């Protein structure tokens, strides 16, 4: 207690002022512990205002894949800041956006080669949904305005995207009257669920604009994994019933599951794909909705009303695009995917002992994602224990998980897995 009091006393003035005015995400601010005051970030560590360093197991909501403050990214942003911090894409185009779109088109599989920039994952998914609906309108098909999404899925917090999240997801339940009605199905994992989805698509083909899924890993819905065959079945069903297939790679994009994009592991090319999070190496808000040739061609017309009706003010911000280009340089010149493979091996070995702990339901690892599922969880208590253990781990639902920077290094990763084992052992 003495240590805590001392620490509270050492909190900087801005912290108390901020607590009076900043509205924090997903937090009951009356009862939740105060947020930790952060002074700096460094590599895979968060430096608190009192000087303590926490090994970061979360990489700021799964974004900081190269670690924090990578000099190649920070200097690229600094150079861009001196030239042109922002200019709109309304009627204008700048080199960082042009270069980034060209590079993404070259990296993505198949003919996914037309990039629409936005500034968050939720909005990238919103744009994907609008793109799909307008695709059908532009091609003269009426009434296809609904989406099939999946149980366990999470696609964002905006009004449109909440409606395609798992409806049992507590945080969105309140808004149900507001949300457009969408269809939430089971992933086609076995004969029965394949047949059910096939029937659903046949019966409601006239209303369905697209099928939307997080490929291989459903992240915020519970770090749930499915295999590549599920994605191949979705591609086959979308083709059979003539609907669009949308992959939300906001979380899985840029190496997190072991390949640059998760869809590569299935050999499946969706019609539309969304990216954000690690796009800028976790440094700047940026997202992209990437369309295949078939989709873009429906917008390429003499009719002005066939243009995509979307355009956020800060879309394609040059600083963010410069950060993303620098991040792609790092993927090209540093062994990121090999680092992900090493993290996968280490997580597999070091999280395995958690299986034998009381209350542990499952331990699963894929790429640089490790999850321990529990039967019940006291989140505030766990969070406090993790901080005491010198790590930043942020459990949700019944999941304690790690999504570290790919550059984390063996010793810091061992500190995270060791802390999880110790904290879960002492529950
Ligand atoms: N889609 C997926 C798969 C996500 O994991 C998230 C965020 O966690 C989003 C969309 C929403 O992204 P953002 O929080 O940037 O709006």
C-alpha cells in the first residue's frame, strides 16, 4: 500500500487533470482503476511516469508490430511533416498515398488492386459494406443490402459495423434498436454448418450484398481460430450464390498470423479486403479498403452517381501514408515473418503449462497470437497483478492473450509468458 501511495503521489499533474476530462474507452470510469500514466514508449516496452518499464504484451491493440518508436518510421514521418503534413484527396493526389496504394496492390494476392484510404478499422469495414451495396446498385441489381457475418466476429464500433458483430457481444447489445438488421451465422466448420449456410444463402440470395469474415482469427470476439478450409468454403459458397466475399484483415493483416495476410494461408482471394492496425506499424491512424478489379469496374462508369459515395476529411493523410510506406520497408528488409514464426514457437512452448492450471479451458497459439481461455475471470484483479509483475497484459471476456511486437525478443516474451503463468497460478 505504501508503494501504491508513493506512486500515486508521483503521478504527474496532467494525470489528475486528464482524469477529470478524458473519457476513456470501454471503461466504467467510476469504478475502474485509474489508467496508468505513460511517459514514453520504447521498443516493446511502455515507460510509466514513475519510471517503471512494462513489457508490452498487447502492442497497443495489436498495432505496433515493429515495436514502438522504430527510427525508420519516426524519421519518415518527420521528413513528411516538414514537407506536407496534410492535403485532402478531394481532387488531389500526393506521392505517399500513390506509393502506398501501388505497394499494397503489389503485396496483396490476386487482383486486389484498388485502394480506398480511411482512418480507422471500423470505417474501413463501413466502406467495404457501402462498396458492396453500391456494387450491386451500380450493376443494376436491386435489394442486396444485407450482410452475412459470423458468431464470434468483431468488425468495429460504428453503427454499421456493430450490426455485423456477434450480437452476444455485451458491448453492442445496448444499441440493437439502432442497428440495421444483419444475418449472423455459424462459420462453415463442418458438414452441418456448411449445409446451413448454403441454405441461408440460397433462400436469401436476393438480399445479401456480401459475406464478411475475419480470416483465420476472430480477434476481439475472443481470439477464436478457424482453419483455412473455412475460408475456401466461404469462397466457394459466395461464388455459388453470386455474392461478394469480404475479408476483414484489420487485425490479421501484416504478418500477425504468420503470413503477410491471413488469406494467403487459404489461397483465397476475397472481393474486398480491409486493413488497418499494423498498416502504419502502429504509429498513425490509417486504414484501407481494397477492392478487386471486378468490384472497381462496377464503379468505373460515365454515370457520376456510380462513383463511390464516401470521402473522409483525413483520408490518405500523408503523414500516415509515409509511416505505412516506412513500415512496408521494414517488412521488406527485416525478417518479420521469421520473427513471427519464432514467437509462435516460443508461445506454444511457454504457454503450454497454463493448460494444467485450474480454470483454464484452452490454450491456443497462431502466429504472434497466444490466448489462454479461462472459465471465469476477475479482470481488474488480473490487470493489477500483471502490472505488479512488470508486464502490460489486458485481458477481455474470459481471455488472457498476447499479441506482442514482432521484434520483442526472447527474453521479454519469456517475461510475458512467465507472468501469465504465475498470475494465473496464484488466482
Ligand atoms: N475489424 C477488426 C477485425 C478489428 O479487430 C477491429 C478492432 O479491433 C476493427 C475492425 C475496428 O478497428 P478500429 O478500432 O480501428 O475502428
